[in-house]
C-alpha cells in the first residue's frame, strides 16, 4: 500500500469509528487499533497513540452535542474522571514499558469482552427511571449525583438516582487503565457499569461516558506524544475521519434505537479480537 | 451634535445588549462546554487541513514524526507540514483540558467546594501527564 492509500483507508475507518463510537457511547478505539495493526500494518504502540487521538475527537465531537441537549450528567462525569485520569496515566506508562506481544494479547481479550457486553446490554431507560422512597447512599447525596435527562424518543423528562458510587469509581479506574494501555476510550466498560451497577439510564450513560472519554484519553495521549509515538499524518486523517463520522452519529442517537447497530458492531469486534489474538500467537512463535 | 451623541448612545446600547447576550450564554455552563468542545475540534480540523495543503503545495513527504512541543514554534514560522499537523493534534489534545479548566471555574463561581476539589484533582492529573516525561 502506498502512504496515500493507507491514509485514505484510515480516514474511512475513522469515519466508521466516529459514527459507531458516538452512537454507542464508546471512543471507537476498540475498532481503530486492530484495523491499524492488522490491515495497515502500523506498529501497535503507534496505533494506540493514534487511536487515542481519534478517541478524543469522537468524545469532543459527540459530547458537545449531548451536553448541549442535557443528556450528560456533568457531576457524575467529574466524579468518575478523577478515577479514569489516574488509571489512564498508569496505563500509558505501563504500555511504554511492556513488549508489543503483551499489548496484542490484552487487546484481543478486552475486545472480545467488549463484543460480549455489547450484545448483552439493552436499552433500559424506562426500567431504570427514578425509584423513590429508598435511602440514597450518603456519597451520592453529598456529591448530588442524581439528575434528570430529556428523552427525545418519547418527549419526556426522566429523573434518576445514582446507586453504588464507590463501585462505579473503581470500575472507572479500570476503564481508564485500559484506555491508557490500549488506546481505547473504555466506554464498553463504563456504559454497562453506569447502566447496570449505578442504574443510570442508558442514554444518559452513553452521553456521560462519551464526555469522560475525552479527558481520559487526553491524560494518556500527551504521554504518547512526548515519546514521539504520534504520527501526525495518521493522527490528522483519524481526526478528520472521526469528525465527519461523529457529526452523523450524534444525529442518529437522539432518535434511533441502537440495538441493531450494536449487534453488527459486536460481531465485527469479535472478529477483530480473534484476529488480534491470532496475531499475538504468531508473534510468540506458537503459530 | 445631538445627533452624534444619539448615534454614540445607540452604538453603546448595542454593545451592552451584545455583552448581555454573551454573558447570558456563558452563564449556562452546558452551552459554554458545547462551544469549547466543538470549537476545539473545528480549530484542530482547520489547522490539520492547512497542514495537508502545505504538504501538497510544497510537494513534501507526509511527515511521520510529530514535532516536540518545544520546537513547535520554529516549525510553524517556517510553515512546515509537520509543524501544522502537530499543532492540529496538540489543539485536539488540549481541548478536553480547557474544558476541565472551565468546569473548575464554573464550580468555583457556584461556591461548590467539593466539586472544585474534584475538578482540581482531574486538572492536576492532566498537568502531571503533560510534564511527567516532557
């Protein structure tokens, strides 16, 4: 492949990463890193660095719209970002030290996990709406994490309360670690955690996760940048592709049902995860 | 004379109205964050496109190494493609950081100490990442 062909293919992939990413509340990195390493033969650490840049672009592009439309829980995001940024810096430092084969194996496993969660998670906005009468956790009260959001689908305002802030904080730290280590946004960890564990409605969880992903990726992106691992041409194409994709993706989320896209995306991810694992085995001389 | 004064008065009123509109918008944190995130991405994309135009105009090779922050300005002065592509990437990385800073100011304005502390920790984390290996 000529350099120009590589760049055009990458822009196309980034377009789909931005489209799917903004739609599903993930950064799109779970898709970009395997694509760059397997199809475009980019070195995995450079692929991770480039993917992080794409994750920031997805997050900023999509989050801006969700914040404007009052889908995002800004307080919850701020609280969990304390955990994700610490995780991300740790992850990036680990990634710089470990051999590439470790990153391939971890990535393969994480992507397969992501595919599995994506099939399992359902739209649960209505089931997860406000339940009064129970005592709220003291931390939730102190941080006033409970919130409301407006659902365009049925033109209604949903009030919800947040459960298990401590567990959510821990999961977010892990999501941040994977973000810095593997160049992903970590939305596939945070969205189900917020939805199932903390009982945040799906759309608010997607919007809040998207919002946090940008800051999380920025924390590790600069570490990769300062190590000279960011290829500016690749990164530029990713930003431009993602920018176009998110513009379309955010328009889709406000109305549509994500179930079908989610299923296609999950199958796609499973294939990529297996391919990454095969590549890792090839590296260590087993295949 | 009176007409001139009335004219000045009209301009002053107009400026005051504009200022109120801007301040009114800024008071809504959500709107402000929207504009910062969106604006950051737009500026980044514009700078990157300019970088690619430079690649074409100078028929230079596509740069595959980013410019370290401290040698960015000389590269920009010389209009190198690597300089502008790196600047575009750095603008994008800085966008969420600026957003956190604005959140901090907005929580401070509300006198919300808990959230000032929390946002402060996030900001310190981001600064650590910037200065850790630089």
